C-alpha cells in the first residue's frame, strides 16, 4: 500500500511461485489456483473495507489499519488517537532527520 509518500507491504499469507503468480495475473482458469485466487480477493475486500472506514473518518494511519486487520473494527477512540499520535511523531522525527541532513 502507498499512502502519504509511505509504502507499507501487507502480507496475504499466500505463497506462490513466479509461474503461479503469472498464471493468476493472466486470469487463467487454473483450478489448482482457484482457492488462492479466492483467498486473495477476500483479503483485498477486507483491506478495502477497512481502508474505506478509516479514511471516512479522516484519520488514516497504517497503525490503525494494522490493528483493524488483526482485531477487526472494534478498537476504541483511544486506540485510534494513540495510533495517530504515534504516526505524527514518526513523521515529525523523519522531517527532523531530513532537515538536519540538508544543513
């Protein structure tokens, strides 16, 4: 995923070879890959739902997304605020490092 100039990789718990991936991408009707394809679509739908809910509140963070992936959407406002504060502190630290390197 890419958000706010930050890339994060979210695992799918699926292991496929390069050849299998190429067959999945080509959308072939390979019965041996149908379970993997169904799992990937279900995972995408789950991630999409969480991202839509989080961005709807205007407070997207990768920490909050990770919590939702692990626990569902039952976290409380304190957890969301803590995740947002942590993300902002990390961004401020990164900005300080970049600024320090420029001078």
